[in-house]
C-alpha cells in the first residue's frame, strides 16, 4: 500500500497541534542535556520538522532532538574540548555538521541498510544504559549536585557525598511535575508537556522559587543568522569525524527503528536511502545554524500516530504552531523553572526503562550476554566510549557468526531428485564417486580457509573411490578476492590428488568472479548456477568413469 498523498486534513491539524505541545518542552530540555543553550534545541526542532517533511518518506516520523543524541553530543564535546565552554559549543556544532554530511554521503552511496549491522540487543542495551545515565544526571541536576564523572559508580558516590547540599524543594517540584505528566498522559490529545510548563511558569510568578535555590531556564536568544561552519583546525575536524560515524550509526538505527515499525504497522512504503538524505539535510541545517543533532525518536513518532496523523503535513502543522509560540511566547518560556524541564526529560526517558525488553533474550537463550554487555558498557565506560564499545561488540558478534564454519553433506532422497542433509534424512542416498557438500554460511575472507579445511577432511573420510567434489554455494551471494584465491589453491590441491571440483547453485556475482579468475584446470561447465541434481549430471558428462546409481 502506498503512502497517502500530501493533502491537509483535520486529523493532521489536530495531531500537529498536539505535537507542538510535546516537542517544544522536550527540545529545550534536551538542549540542557547536551550542554547547549535552549535555542539550540528549538533550532534543531525546526530543522528536523521542515527538512524531513520536505524530503522524508514516512508519514508518521517526527524528526527532532532526541535524548540519546543529546547525551552523546554532550559527552563527545566534553571529551574533545575539556572544560573550555566556548570550545565545547564549537566542537558540538561541528559534530552536528559532520553528522549531517555523513548522512548525506550514506544516502548518496545508497547504503540505507547500514544500521542493520548493529544488533538490536546492542541498541536496546545501549538505550537502556543511556536512559539510566540520563535519569541519574537529571536527578543530580534537580538536587543541585552536578556530577563530574562518566561511570555510574563514581556518579553514585559523588551524589551521595553531597547529600547535605541536596535541594529538597527542587526535588519536590520535579516530582509533582512527573506526577502531572503521568496524569496528562491518560489524555492522548492533551499537550501535557506544554501544560506543565505553563503551570511551572505560573508557580514561578506566585512563589519565591529563587529563595529556594530553584533556577529558571533563562533568556532564549533565538536570532536568525547566516549559516556558518564552526572555526576549527583540521586536527579537531578529524577527531570529530570519528565521533560523527558513531553518532550517525546510533541516530539512524534509532530513526529507522521508529520509521520501519510504523510503516510495517500501516503497510506504508518507505525509502531508506531517501530518509538518509532527509536526516542528513536536517542535521546539516541544524549544525550550520548552531542547533542540535536530530533523529526520528520513537516517542514523538508514536505520539504523532496516536494523535491521528495521516500524512507528513502533521509535522508541518507542528512547525507552524511552534513558530507562532516562539514568536509570541518565547520570553515566557524563559521563565520555566529548571526542575520542570528536568522532570520532562525524566518522564520521557523513563519509558525506555522497561525490564521486560530483556525477557525474550533470556527466554530464547540468545544474545543475553550481548544486551547485558551493552548496558554495562554505557554504565562503566560512559556514553561515548560505551557507544563505541557497544558498536564494536555488535560488529565482533557479526564477524564471529559469519566466521563460524559448518559443512553439510547432501544426498538424494530415495523418491525424487531433491538433495537434502544426510544427517537429517538418513535414508537419503549418496551418489557413488561424488561427494556433495554445502557450506552453511557465506564464504568470505574470515572463514574460507576454515571451511575448505573441513571440506578437505570430509573428502578424505569419503575414501579413495570418491573422485569428484560438488560444492553447493547457495549461501554465498558473492565471493571476495581472498575466498577466490583460497578456492584456487584448494582446486590445485585436488588436481594433485587426481580429484575433480564442480560448483552448484552459484549466484551470478559469484559465478562471474570465478569466471574472471580463470582458475587453471577448472572448466567453464564446472561453474554451474543450476541445481545440485544438474551439477551431478554435468559431472557424469565430464567424467564418464563415475559410477551411476543403480
């Protein structure tokens, strides 16, 4: 089913207005997480809504600042700029610009499946650990005890050591805000975030919050200025490029999860590479105008769908409503108490702390260590190092699984021409003089030698009367140069022993590369892209001395 055409409707208007009440408070709050001024969140919000609305393909996705990208940005800027606040801002904006450029390059290169290389357990474990870190830091900010460490244990010790300085009234205000947000959540079309900000501003006017040590957000200087690149030396751009790759991976993995979930739910068609371009444009515009990184967050996207949106115009309505609020009410938002914004973050991030997400992994006895390792990486190493470690663990797990080698012996069913695993079907008959093997994983540089060693061992066990080997390579869509070289060496070793090699089920790319390799002594007829049964017939034609089954 195709996505409906863009046509403004009342459901889009209602959903957009509801979104505006959710997105503005979160944007300002996430800017605080990132260590950026509040206007950075507002700029990012407009960049995300406008760019994705013009270029993106999902009718529900809402691209804005997210808690995970804000936390990664804060940690990255702190790690590269130290304690210099001006340099931290510059490095942060530079990272957003590079993130946008990398997204655009990925979209132009049509690698929309890049996030698939990060396992879902790793993403979920990282999100869970990150939520704990964000919640802990927000609680510490409310209590008036800023933290100076990145690992959870030293943060806990740091917070506990300052218990005498905790701000009780600020904690009470944050707790009341969370309770109000929980109540408003039962009314889907009520902008709970905006209402608690209004109530917080009113409380600040009627109560002496300053006397209780409760600070306000402060002025939001949203001035339209010409886009510009941060003035950084080449060495700093190189340092940011490394972090930019990690930011792209986590943002796109988070975004594509939300986009695909709702596209599958409604039968919509989305184009991953076009969404990459949309995210690239949004982040590039945001960075050039000194905004935050943006992505399609699950909570905002789910709120858009729940609000009744039927097209991307709901985001456009939200942008227009936000523009009106910014033009008319920005000075009032500056009067918002800081604990109220912290409570909005705590409530939004708290939804990701679902222990139930671990249940399937323990039930299936799969990837338990992977998801736990991802959580611990964030808690023990900090946000940026934890993210990089989680991605590294995911890629290592991928390589480990790809390099795991197993070879299946195939034989013909007694009542047909199908070739099946002999271990599963003991009644299947072997072909005299021919050994048929199927590698169960794709051949590539990390496992080719190991798999061919197993093939050699199986051929030796088959005995001297087995003179022909057929390799069924349906699991290998293509072959790299290392694998082709290994196959060439393997074939030469077979020739020395007066044995023959044929292939079956070759995919077109694998067949073409083997033809170009022109392995000495390997005939063109041996490079068979047909079934195993056809390969057996070719073997009988090439080598008449083989015994046919009686």
